[in-house]
C-alpha cells in the first residue's frame, strides 16, 4: 500500500518538461480527491475524476474503447473508499495519478485498466479471480505482477522476492514494469512526509533498481524525473547548487541556445526541409554531470537542441545542412538510427560551434523516434496485438516482441540465485552496467552482453554451465585470453573442450562480469569444496611438465635447464638447395626459420666454408646485413622433401600430445624431435621438427594440427638465432 503524502520533500525541479504537441491543464490531485469522494458517476457515464486520463488516452488512441476504464475506476474507487494517504487525501488519487502518467506516455487501454486496479488486490478485499472475471486474463496478469508479497509471509525477504516476482512477470509482459515505474514515480513525487531515513531507503532502491530498469526499457521521461527526485533526496546540497545554476542562467538576458535555434530554423527553411527546432533544457542530474565534466558552464550547456522531422531520410538531410552551413564538432557525431541503442533509442547526435566558443548539442529524430525515446516500451502498445498465430511460440508460451536480451539474461540467472540476499545484491550489480554491447559468433549468431563483459561471460552466455569446459577464445580471429574484455561488434569464437568432467578455474571469478557467469562458477565451487577449481581441460597435473604420450616424445626440461637447439641437420643426399657460385659448398638450413622449398631464401658463409640458408624475412638476415656480412646467392633444387620446425600453442588437456602427434603422422610428417614446455597459465607450448616428403604438404599439416581440439595456434618457427 502506498501511503506517501503529496507534498514533496524538496522543491520540484525548475527545468521545464519536454515540449508537448498539445498542452493540457495541470492536474489537481485535491480536486480529483474531492471528485472521488462524491462517488462513481451514473452507470454508463464516465466519472469526472478520470477526465484527464481519458483526455490523454484519446490523444494517443482516438478510437479506444473507454468502457473498461470506466468500470475499472468504479471498482477501484469503491474498493479504496475510506482509505486515505498520509497527506489526508483519498487513496484513489494514487492509482489515478499513476494511470495519468501512463496515459500521457501513450499506454494502451489494457495497461491503463490494470493501472487503476494495481493496488486493489494488495490493499482491499478484491481478489485476483474477481479482477480476471471482470476484466480478463491480461488485466489479471498485470495486476498480479505488480502486487507485493506480504512481509508476514516473507519477512525481510519480501522486498527482493517481490522484485523477483515482478521481473519474472515482466519477462512475459513488459507492461508489468511500466505500471511499476509509474507507481514509483508518483510515490517519489509525494515522499515528503516520510521519515528521512525511509525517504533515503526508498530513494536508494529507486536509484539502484528502478532507474536502471527505466533506462533499459527506454522510458526516458520517467527515468529523468526519477533521477532528479533521487538526486534531491540523496544529495540535497548538490541539488540546491544545481538549482541555483539553473535559476541564474534563466535570468540571463541572452540565450545562446535560442540564437542557435533561430539560426538552424533559417538554415532548414532555406533548404526547404520541414522540421521543428526545440530547446530541451537539461534535467538536474544531466546538468550536474555536465558541470563536473566541463567545469565552468557556458550558456549553451544548459540544454540541447531537438530537431523533429517526418521521415528517416529527413534526419540525414538535416544533418547534411547543419554540417554544411554551420561549424560541426565532428567528434560529437553519433548515429543511433543506423545502430539503435539496446533500449530502442534512435536519434542522430551532433554538435555545432560558434566563433565565440559556444557549442550546441543537437539531437535529430523523427516524431515517432521521439515518442519511443520518451516512452520506450510503453509507446509500443500491446505486445500481443499481433494475429493469434504470431502470439504463441512452438512450445505454447506467449511471445513478447518487446522482451529485450538483457531481460532474458536477467531471468536466466535469477533462477540460479541461491537466496534472496544474493539475488538482491546481484540484481543491483547487474543493473549498474550502463550499456549493452553485441558480440557475434562465427556461425552468425549474436550475444548481448553488458559493457565490460569478458570472454568468460560470453562462454556462460552461450553455453550455460557447459562453459565449465571452455578452453579459450579467439576474438576477431586472434587468440585471446578468457579475461579479454570484449567490445561492441567483436566476433568471438569460444574454444570448447570435450571432457565432460571439465572444471572452471577459481580465477575465472575475477574475470566474470555477468551474474550468470559468477553464479555458475560459484555454484560449482560450492559443490566441490576443498578444490581450487583447476583450469578447464588442463592435464592431470598443473605443477609439472605435460606427460609424454606413448610414442616417447620427451617433455622440455624446466625453464632453468639448458634447452636443446632444434636446428635441423644437413639435408639428406640429393640436397634440396645449392650455392649458385659454389655448387660443392656445404649447406645447412638455419634452425631459426627452417626454410622449405618455395620459400624465398638467402645464405651467409660461416666458419668451415659452410653456407647457412635463411628465409629472407628471418631476423638473423637483418642482423647480419647490418653487421656488413655479405649475402650468398642460393637456390632450391628439384627435391621438394623438406625439414621444418613448427611451434604449436594449446590449452592443456589429457591425451592432447597423443592426438596431436597422431594427426601429424597421418599427414606423413616424420617427427625428428620435439620439446614441450611445462604448462603456464593453462597454456602449453610445443616445438616440433618434422620431415616432410613434399613441402607442398606443409600448409595442410599446419591446418590439421590447428584442428586438433585444444590447439589454438600453429606456425613456422621464426625466432632469433644466436650469432653465426
């Protein structure tokens, strides 16, 4: 039950509201209260008390059936009769005010009907069954979704469990959250008679949960006012200072924004583009952030210019004219029409400057874009208005076209939250993420993740708890650690192990940014106490070198032991390469780059008259040329047999070496020598010198090695060799 008084705790914001296409009279809650006390109107006649709701509703929905609103008001007024708010006003003024907020945003009739009834089940003798019988299943669902759970049954868990219930209901119908946001806005407007500590508690929940939800659902009109009301309660001194700045700016004789607006109107008029140019004053929190960012505020910082046009193409026409006829600030341009924000927001953003240093930010959008920017999902109307065959998924569940990806993720992880406290704290953390990014999978699919998400988060978003077997990732085609932070538009390929007993690493918690990832990892660790959670897919031990497979390949010695040089010995008889001017000279293929037939090569004479052959891009070639060593002309003969050194990098897992060497053998590669480094940070580095009967098989061999599960990179050896 909402019992806050109607007088605000602090003076209301002095920033004027966003311009409306048609002005409406100011709502007087006291007059509505008196009208409510007079009782319902005659049967079939609309009560005077809902006149403003009807006016706003008809503005957006001229053909709406108003009979459900009349019946809902009659039931709500009679049910709440005798209940008063702490301000002394009839309680019915609260559902009326909430419904008016939604009507002004353009909500359809079903939402308004449920809004009038949203407190009846919670605070009166009306039951959900009665609501359903009188108004239908959808209204019943919406009313149930916003009805609080009783503290008597849930104790301290009542608030988090109420929000959990509400979010689950929102997953099936976002109109539930629309009603809750309007309900909270009216309560925040009328929070004044509450004790300061209760005001602060409600303001913090509003800041941490309701405002982020309003942002994600795109309901900017509610979000900005909620931000200012919370700002006034939690930061009264900064609020008062910001208010003084606004009052002081309003008293200035000159207004740079008005001058910018006049200049833009002239430019667009000359270009024969029909457009409205409006000044949108910044709300308190926006201006406070701007002041902290820029220091001293200029006159043009107190608002932004909004240009409204009819068609999408007109937006770009306006942009072209403004950038041609005025001085654009190129760094401020953003195109949210071509790439809308995750909360449905579309607009072009730019800025133009004058010679005196004043800069005006400009928003360019269509009237429809503006409606959605202000009202978000509320502006989309009834999500179930499609034909019946399009409303039902194959599994029989209702399909909500307005359900965004972030909400689906939230609903997924909340089921795994072990207790109300974990859910409540995790919900606040999840909603604290300011924006969402989209990353793409190689198969063309996409994942929506919060800004700052890592490859660990992507793994759990795509595979759920099967992500315990994740071995690593490639981001935009390049190897990346699981801790890599992803950016909007990245392509992520997750490398998964095959071992069903794979385990997540405890270290992953440091890189898990999403609740789904953290909860899954924590749940595994809790189910396996006493383990550190070895890295997924590692070999049987993390402390020693990888164990050799049955073919007897020995591991590389520890880092402090002398490592053998993998230089290839002299070619077999019938040498594949000769020195042009000295055909009888001894030739040695350099182990630092292991050239093979078809590589571009050069040679250098070393002690004993032997010529060492390098690939021309080898670091040793550059070093010797800088030292003044003369190059020797060498060329390949007819033989294509070759010996080459390859390195492979992989995530450790049982039987990896056996699988890798078997794949190499099947391609005809004779392994001459191999070294394997001890695992380091879940990775193993291998070096193989192999003999191939045909150098043309080398690309295929490298590809086959890369296809072995757990191997993420294979390449030709190309390291610095010691001086020759």
